[in-house]
């Protein structure tokens, strides 16, 4: 710990110049939490202690990102940096009986529940898993020193590049551990529910998930981030590492619908080997400030990747989507489709970056971002980006920003459809573009229910604004190349 303290002090001058104000005081708060965490942590192998120490030293060295960092150009994380978040104390949390019942996906292979980042076995179900599948708490997997864990955990996330990944790695403790053995097909989804509760003070959780999918496997995984209660703000900083073996087929869905007071950062790092097929769906609906990172690396020849997302914001929500797809091998294909719906003073960000490395010949990549702004004060920053270092590639990108088409709205109203209902139908049609790509059907139905509920709340708020004279100004669709 003395080494970490010394490193934080050595970087004091640079932190004052380049990072957020009062960073050192904030880092001191995290240092106290880290010291207590490492002291109280259960039996931990040496390789994990070294990984935690290195990650925390890196976080101390760079601090929180600012808008001067290109990857965070449109997002100010000062609200997170200036709050005194602490790890939650171990306490029993009684969830309402109906709370989890409303969040079950019909016919799942397993359902794991985590409360404030800690596994809750009494609320979890793992009785329908086929042979060859291991699903458990990461904390248990670490304590039992499962074979091969050291070869995967923390080996793909880049703690040098992303301070939030470094912070999560420093506090690795619990989350979901899934290992699917070669050739196993898991026919039903695996559902992971992460509940942030409103306790005393401002709490943080750093859920860490590891998904190892071996060759010739097929599996669907859902990460569901929700809130219970409406107390003090909470900070969720979740990281998932997904390793897809040769010819593996993986569908992954993340739904974020936390309390409007909460702050959420989620990172999905995907490592794809030869001829693997991975689909990542992200649905962002809640939170005050939300950052969504998806980083697939197609490291094996013939890999395919689909990144599909929908974000819906109102009020003063800030929803930031950062996509980084790396084509590192030839004959790979990737697709990005992201749709955004923003109302009120909401601010959305789409930064989609595709890197085609020198040896990644015959790459086929496409990137599309479409956005609807429902109010004059809603804002979207969209930045499609290509970096191509190979000769024989096919890459396209583009973005659109606009409002609900007045002609379509007028047509529906002339047929006797109420304006609010007409808007709902048009918005649901816009959202369906993303929903239709979600498989299997059980997951799509579950996501649709969450989206419809959010749209209904958004339209109700919009109707109140219009009723108060805040009629949005007209916009026309425009292309951004």
C-alpha cells in the first residue's frame, strides 16, 4: 500500500493540471475504501492481489477522465468524481416480493441475483442448466481457485486506457462467472439481475463478470441493471469480459434502467476467435449519467459481430455510447446499429469507432446511428469514425438526426388517432428497428416490455411539457457524414 500511496503523491502536480479539480481529495476517499477492501477481502490468490494493486495504482496515476480526453469529449464525469461514494456495508436487504417477480424472463436456464454487487443465492436459481455449464458467483470461483480463472480474468480489459475499468479491476470481488464447455448448447437464456439499493450514504458497486464460452457453443446472456428504492444516489461501475471460442455463437443483452439519481458506467469487452459470432444488444433507459462501452476485438479469421443498441432519455439524463470495434484478422464482418430517442433537456452521445488493422484484409464493416429529438432542448452528439490501415476493405458509416415526421403524425391524426397515441406508435416503430434484431424471442419480448414502459413515461412527460406551452421547434432530417 505504501507503493500506491507514493505513486499517487508523485503524480500530484500532473493531476492538478490535467485532471478534475480536487482530484487528490477524491482519490483519498477511494484509497481509504481500497485499503479497507483489501484488508477485509476473503482468501485471494497472489495473482489477483497483484492485478488489483496494479489497477488501483493506474487509477491513482490518471484520475477520472475529463472532456479533454478524446474518448470522453462529450461527457463530463465531474458529478461522479466529486461525490464521496463508498462501498456498501454488509447488510441484509429485503426486496419487495413483487420486485423480482416482475423481472423474470420466462423459461430461463438460470437466474442469478446480485444486490449492491454481492451475490444473493437465496434469490437465485440454477436448477435448469445442462451438463457442461458452470454458472456461479465470481467471488466463489476466486475463493475456490477455479482452474483457468487466472488465464481470463483481467486479461482483456484495458486498464491503461480506461480509468473506470482500472477502478473496477481494483475492486474485483463479485459478479457472475459463466463457463460453457466445448460443444454445449444452452437453449434458454441465462438472466443476471443486478439490483442497486438505496441505503444510507452514497454507495458504489463494481460488479465484475466473466463469460468463457468455449468452441462450438451456443448461449444467450442477459445483464439487467435495476434500482430498488429512491434514496441517495448510487454509482454502478460494471465490467464484463466475454471470450468466444471458435465457431461459438453468443447473444448478449444489457438492459440499464436504474433510478434517475443513479450513475452508471458499463463496459463489455469481447474477445472473438476464429469464425465466432457474437451479438451485443444494449438498451439504456434510466440513470442520471450513463456511459455504455462496447469493445469487441475480432482476433480470429472469419469472425462476425453485431452491435445493436437503443437509448431513450428525458429530463436531464445524459446517455453516452462509446463503441470501439477492432478488426485484427482478415475476412471478418461487423455491424453497428444504434437508435436514440431524446426528450426534454436530455443529452445523448454516440461515438462509434472502427479500427481495421494492417493485416485485417477483406474486412466488411458498417456503422449506422439514427436519432429522434422530441424537444428543442434535447441534444445529440454523434461521431462515426473509421481508422483503416488495410488495403482491401469495405467500410461505411453515417448518422441521422431529426424529429417525428409531421406528415406521418398528421396522417394518423386525420384517421382519428389521438396525438399522444400516434406519437407512441411512431416511436415504437422507430424502436422496433433495434428490437427486431434481438434473439431469442423470450429476450426480445422482455426487452420490448421494458422499452414500452419507458416510452409511455416519456410521452406522459412530453404531454405535460406541451401542455405548459413548451411546443418543440420543427426539425428536418439531415445527414451527417
